[in-house]
C-alpha cells in the first residue's frame, strides 16, 4: 500500500483514502508528496520483489526437502 501511495498524486490519495479502512488510510497518507507514476508491470514486479524477500526467512526454516519447491 505504501508503494502505491508513493506513486499517486495527492488528489488520487484523497479519493482512494475515502474508500479504505482506517488501518490502510494511514499507509495511503504515508505516500510521498512527489508523485512518481508507474505502469502495471513495475507495480507487479515491485510487489513480487518484496514478497520474495519476505519469504526468505520462511524458506530458511524449512527442511531441505522443500529446497526444490522454493528454488
């Protein structure tokens, strides 16, 4: 949510914030004042990079039998 908020203009964030639950509104308001728009490909790749990084500690705790699955 924060990455998305960093790429949206203030007006877009205000409109989006009206639809979000309170917990997500804080993330939307954390967006950068400098709007840096990006395409769908960049959004998906950015999300995947964060998700893969978050999976690394999980992968390290798995037994070796799971190495092929996580490669």
